[in-house]
């Protein structure tokens, strides 16, 4: 053991060599190497977590850097897991890091999660959160969950018994997964870079507490933090009805394949060139579902604005056009709109969503 490296935590009352050895022997999987995952990874590696896994299929982009400060401008375009592993080796070469440059899904989640003692979910979408939660609940793996939205962040710990021998999971707070686009992520609402830094660091602290046995971890508690007011409070979580949880690995694998539309989208994602081609056809309606305050503004008078906050009125109207194209800031809300319109019209109309949204194709507007 490199005692000089860890000397400041080794001398802490109640910590010492035993706690440090537990860190060195621990295996922690970090799901998502983004705004929450980056600070967690940095502090976990620095603290001496012996084995760290990172799963993320995304590339570093310029818009990441204000909050994902593990990366540098020169990393733009690289796989996040590769850049992260390189940086963590510089922080602490004694830590073993395993990369998984894939999207976590029902085909690989069980196999990967089984290899680790503790799981940290720092993902940025609900599909992944529910997937990771269900896999961890099935495998009885301790799950540290964190999320940010606007100026607020939250942390909780699941799948560990509290003093009353109760265990909870993410579905005890939010039983049903929201529809795509129903709740916006930070790409849509924005985020101040320091917020995921604060929450990700707090999550790393909870993981260290769980491994070493120090303090009182947030087991069956949801901790809420408001950046603007610096208010911080904890809420107790009570076990709910677990009817949504898969009971076996087979059930986990097949839980989303009975509905073919869950696998094969009923709309078509297009690029800007395809959008231009469709606009030249006489029976095409292009709908911007962003809110009216969002930038950049679109000056094309042929693009109709129907914000998602008032989307029901558009959905209830009878549109005569054969081709309906939805677009938004990043191509997330437009997918939700396209799915809703396909459910209404079926094969009667051609439904499209601009992949990547206006941000990706801003030079075309």
C-alpha cells in the first residue's frame, strides 16, 4: 500500500489501515462518465478504490466540458471511457480501471453488474435509470443513485437494509417510467457546471462510507440539494409495491420485447438534408416543439411552433398533411411527439423526427 499517498485519510479517527484496505479491495461500477460520473471517478480513484469499471458509449463533446472537468478540450471526439481511464491513471496509477465503451442494455447489464460490489448510477436518462435499478434490485447489488435537474440535485442509496431491515429501490419513489420526452434532461433544461460536480462528489463520499463503514450512509433516504439557496434536506423512502420489478434474469431480459414498437420505432429519424427534401414536397408540415423562449430562434415562416407544454391541443387537431416532421433542441422531445402522432395516425401519415435537433443542424436554419 502507498501509505504516503493515503496518509491524510489514514490518520482520520475511525478510518486507518482497515478502511483503506477495504477501499483497495472494492469493486465499483460507474454507469455514465458524464457530469456526475466524472467527479465521482476522480475522487474514487484518488481515495484508492482498487477496481473501477466505467460504462459509457458516448464521445466527449465541447458542450460537455463546462461540467465534465475530467476531460480537456483535446479530448473532444474521444470515447469518454478511454479519456477517463487515461486521466484516472494519472491521478492514481495503483487503481485498476476497466472500460465498457457500450450502451448499457438488457443484454449486457446483468453480466457487467455481477462483477462489481457497488454500483453508481450517474446516467442522464430515465430508461437507463430504470434498467440499472431493476438489474441491481434483482442481483441485490447496493446502488448509489444521483441526478441533477436545473439547479437541484439528489442522491439516494438502494438495495441495502436499514435499521428496520427494510430495503428500497428507485421504483419506490417513481414506480412507473415516464414516457420519452415527458421529463426533460439537462441537455434540454440546462445545468450549471458546478452542480453535477457537487452531487457527483457527494455520491463518491456515500460510496466510500458504504465501503469503509464510516458515518451514516443515505440508505433508504433521498437527499435533495438546491444550489440557489444552499438548502439541503433528506427524505425517508419507504418500500412500495414491487410489481414492476423483474423476479428472474429471464424476466429481466424479456420485459421489454413483448411490444414490438419498444424495439422498432414507428417514426423515422432524419437529417437536415432529408428535412429539406421533405419541405419541398407540398404535403409536409414541420413542427418545432420547443418552448417559445428557447434559442436559437427559427425564422422560417413555414415551420410551425407548437410547444410541448401545450402539445395536447396539436395532437387533438386534425392535420391534413401527409408528412409531419417534428424538431426540437436536441431531438429528444421531437421523438416523443413523433411517437404520439404515430399512435394517433398509424400508417395513415409519415411521421419524422430531426435526429440531433436544431443544435446539431443549426447552420441549416
